[in-house]
């Protein structure tokens, strides 16, 4: 999996108090191509025994025609992108997230994952920014296969 992290997030000093500025419109992007072994291992690791993620013969006979990625796998990749990005130079913690799975992602399919900052609100009580994001995953045909939303706290220090 490759990661391209575009950022304008900054730690800023203001009258002795450290705060973090997260610009609206900031994007975090990545790509992934998951093979059948990775899909099966992840699904088993989170207790998902659905044969769509493990059994080639079974999956071939379904409407999907092959092994597909389980939802928690994609959700984890998206959530990890935020943690990896915002914990590089700042502190962060996830507050909420939701995911809509629109189309199956097949083993070996190249996917683009993206988050975009759509709103921020500074909270004095938390000494940080509450950041609202929208996310999406698109397949090789540029079709959205997953949409998501998230809210995180980004601060200089937890």
C-alpha cells in the first residue's frame, strides 16, 4: 500500500499557548491493492468468517465472482490514514466515524482512499481543533465504492 500525505496542518504558537491549525480543504490520500491472503488474514483477525473473504470457490459462485474485502478492513485503512497523518506532528484522537459500503472491492483491485477536511472548530476546553472530514474510496474505474465521514480532535498535546 502506498501513502501520499498532503498536509497544511501546522503547530502554531499564540501568546504562549500551543494550538494546531487544520485548514479546510486539506486532503489526505492513499492507495491500496489488497490480495486474497491479506483480505483473509484481516477478516479472520477481526472474527469475520464469511466465506466471501476466504473461500475462492464459494466467492466465485456469488454475484461478486471473487473474494471481496470485508468492510472493517476498508474502515480500518481509512481510520489509520487519519491517525498516521495527524499524529506525525500533532496529537490526535478519533471521536466518531461512519461508513457506507456502496460496491464490493475485489481482491487485487487498486483503490484510492481520500479524506478531506470540511469544517473545523477550535475548542478552548480541549485546546485543539474539532475537525470534520468526508472520505471516499474509489476503484480503478473511478467509481465511489465507499463513502465516509469522521470527526477527530487535533491538538498540540493530549
